[in-house]
């Protein structure tokens, strides 16, 4: 009976790990996204880096993220815009354009999740 319990525990653990990995967006570099934006268009990706510029109003805004391989604008609708110099990890979908405050941004990440 002890071996059966161990086997069931192992199967449950592997199932949870598989589900967790399938739910996580693909971690990539900004340089990879900028080199071939069409490959990432409308796909969930995760990037991390330092905020170099930011502006927003009422918990909406845009900020530019630099990971050392390039820079990418991030559009935030759910979270307060981080301040310049903040290190963040963000996930979202790459979209062709977003207009915010009268300014258009191309190949922008539309944020769905953020970690600091």
C-alpha cells in the first residue's frame, strides 16, 4: 500500500507541475521580440527588465522596459505604472499598436500580469 501511495503522490505532483508550466507564458528577451515581432504577435510572453520611461493617468499608462537586449513599450490597464528605475517582470500579449494619450506605440506588450 505504501508504494501505491508514493506512486499516486508522484503522479499528482507531475500533473500539477505540467499544468503550471502550460499556464506560464514563454519567457523571452526584448531583443528576440524586436528582431521578429510577427513571431510573437498576439502571443503571451514574459519579459523582465528595468523601467526607463513611464507615464500614466488613473492606473493606466505606458512604460518602457529595457532588459539589456533592447527596449519595449508596455501598456498597463490594470496596474499602476512603475516608476523609472524599477525592476519588473511582466507578462502579456504583443499587439501591433496601442494609442495612449494621443501617442501611438507599435509592437507593444499589453500587460496581463506583473511581478516586482
